[in-house]
């Protein structure tokens, strides 16, 4: 068979426009050229695509089936062309990024949606994990760049860039004894179990003699929601759909909580691609906006 993509385009245009003349106007071609092209396609395929007994370009039953096949082939050809254009424009074919599970999901959702529109040919892999795990993914070469909460000096192997901040607060289950107090102080917090983020090399405020640890903010939030203890959590975790009714914030005037810094992390000496730089910039903008 010697049919071409151009013949498929003209066939699809005629079917969608309802006539060869309308298809010719849409394509900027002569009507005779479109009619001839479709006729050659029919001869090559050995299938009658249009019912010539009717005035308009009416598809035969076989033509209706072939139209679906033609559309799929044209879609694939368009994707192939788009990917080739992205390569000639200097964009990478594949990208693997590591994302801290505790980052605001609205920010991540917006960024990923915009990335899909900006780089339709990109093959993207997202690796999610704790702040420590996503740094390990970069060191292991599984991800080229990570985005996570700043939990301390990442070490000499990494380069990093500050992107923005997320607020945090003190949270307990509604039935916890601390939830009944109009305001809590350090002494009140010290009387109850504290739930802490487990991070190697991270310096966290330990305010209670009784401490439980976990390496996941969501695990800590789950323990707090179950009344196990109180925890300092990013606001986006506490306000997440699964915990919004299971956790309450505690006002504590004598405990000043700093903002949690969000940063990107990559191996020192490596130059970031255009797409990675865009992700950094856009995530910083979304963090400053507080998510869309």
C-alpha cells in the first residue's frame, strides 16, 4: 500500500466537513485535488470510503470504521512531530523528579498540570517519598532533581536552591486533653507525648520528655488524629481532606514556629535543564501565591 498521511488528512477533512468542497476550503486546496486524493486512497486501500450516490460526502459503513483508524494514525503522527520539535528545541526526552510527600498537593497538582501543557512530548517520572528519601533518589541517580522541605544541611554532594515557605502549626485530635484548653504553653505541651519527624542530622525542638518519631509527615498526622500525641505539622498536611476534621490547631503564644522552607536539590556540578529551571521557578511562584 502506498497511501500517505496527507491522503488521510484530506479523507478526515472531507468526512468532518461533510463535502469535498468544504474540505478543500478548509485545507486551502482545489476541490478536484481533494476528491482525487480521496479516490486514490480508496483505490489503494481497496475500500469505498464515501457513498458517491449521495450528494454530500456521506461515509459508507466501512468508511466510518476507517475514519476512526485514520484519526488515530494522524494523532500518532502529530505526537511524533511534536516530540521531534521538542528535541530540536533543546528539551530533554525524559525527566525524573523526586517530590517530598509533605509538600502542598495543590501546588504540585498545578505545577504538573502546567508542565503537561508546556512539554506535551516529555516522558515524566515522579518519585514520591519523605524528605530524606527524595534526596537519596537524587544521589542514587533515580531522579535528577528533588523538591522537599529543608530539614538541614544536605551535605557537600548537593547543590540546592530556596523556593518558598510553608506555615506550620501545633495539632492534636479533638478529643485530646490539650484540645480542651483555651491556650497552651510549653509546660502544657511537655505533659503530653510529642510526635516528631525522624530526620538524620535535623535539629528539631523536643518539648516533651516523651517522644514518638516517624519519617513521614502523614504518619505523624495519623498518629495525632488517633489521639496518640501532639505534633507540629505543615498547615497543608493538617488541612488535607483526610485530616481536616480529625485535627485541631492549638494556640501557643510562647512557642514561635518558623516557616518551613522548601528547596530544590540536585548533584553539585550538574547543570539544570530548561525544564528543571522552569519547574523551580514555577513552584516558587505557586508557593508564594499559596496554591491556585
